[in-house]
């Protein structure tokens, strides 16, 4: 009986230990878009133009190394201590990197590294949150704050920054994740790549915002219209899509935006899937000028 009780106590102790360990993982809401967790290793880029690497997770000692925008790093741990810079509160990260052919370890503040690492060939698209960009409306005690982030994109090739641009996104549930995709020029004149930077909550009823940019042959970043998608299973779906020139039904140097709103019905198809009915739909054509590198529209509806 004593042995059974001893085993049970040990089991409860171990289970409690695992619970406490899980609870102890630091959480910094300003940094959730990076999608980095203490138990993960994550490949990222340095986002800051210049990042100082420390031998410990603080600024008490002189920097041990210097890294630059686009340099490859691997995050190997999240520290509990934090800094607040440019309105963003984030932790120190333990990182592994290679410099001068030598594998090294150190610490950097999380705001100095990129979100989802994106590249096409030897060109890297380095995306990170630069600072808070909250807006305040109203007066006196009736002021209302809309929480927002300023996001920056840097195009880096062989250590040189070729182009930069910024955009604003909401700091709400739609900013729980940031990820991206690098595409071809999609048939647009003088465009090397189209880049899609998405901020999403990846949950029912939470919008996903898709921010599109053209990286042109003259090495400029040009913003395209934003695309929003949101749905709630069994209730509604709001879907926006683009058709580029090299896709089916595409037109030369035009981007076709389509929007469909649907509501769920009580009917099901033969496979048992809920049937939705279309309640609204629209189409807009934007025109791309590859010479002046501008997009304009709508051309028609």
C-alpha cells in the first residue's frame, strides 16, 4: 500500500512539475506575430539594419558580435526577461548563427529579428514589426485608442538592402500570426516578384489581411490593394481574391479583384456539407503601369 501511495505521489509531483513548467513559459502579446515559442527552434533573419549580439540576455556587457539585416539566425530559446523598445515589449532570444565560418551563440532582443523568413533565390524579403503605430480619436475622457503596428519590409541581396517600405496593420486578433509568400512577377510588366504578407488570427470570425507588394525590376517596392478574408463555420464567409495576368481569365497588366459574400443555409449537399448561398458579389479591375510602376483603379465594376 505504501509503495502504491509513493508511486501516486511521485506521479502527481511529476504531473504538477510539467504543469508549472508549461505555465512558466514567458508570453509577450506584442510579439505574438513572430510565432516563436520556448520549446521551438525557429529559423529567422536579422530584421534590424544592425543588431548587437550579447553574451547574456541583457545590455550590461559590451556587445560580443554584430549582425546585419538579412543575416541568417536560428532561435533556440526564449528568455523570461524583456525590453520595451519603440513601444514594443519583447523578450531576449537565445540564437545560433554562423560568422566567419564559425558557429556562435548569443542573445538578441526579439524585435531585432524577422517574422516569417521569405526568399526567392539570393534575394531575401525581411519582414518585421518596426514599432507601435496606435491612433487616438475623440477628446477628453472619450478618447478611443486603436492599436496598430507599423510593419516594415526590407529587400536584401548579399548583405545589401535594395529597397524598403512600410505599412500599417491592426494589433488585434488578426495579428496573432504573420506569414508570407513570394511569387513570380505574375505576368505583370517589369515586376520581378509579388510578395504577400499576411496577418491572421487563423480562427472563426477573425479577419486575415493579405498585404501585396510588387518588387519591380528597378528594385522598388510598390504597394497593391489589400485583400481581406473572414468566415465563421456554419454562418457566413467573406472571400476576396485576385486574378493576375498569368492566371486563368487574367488580362495583360491588370489585376482583377473579386469579392463574394455567402451565408449558410439549413440545406446540405449529398456529402453532408452545409450549402451556402451567395448574398453579394463584386468585381474591380486595377491597372498596372510597368513604366511608371504604379497601380490604379478601379477601372470598372
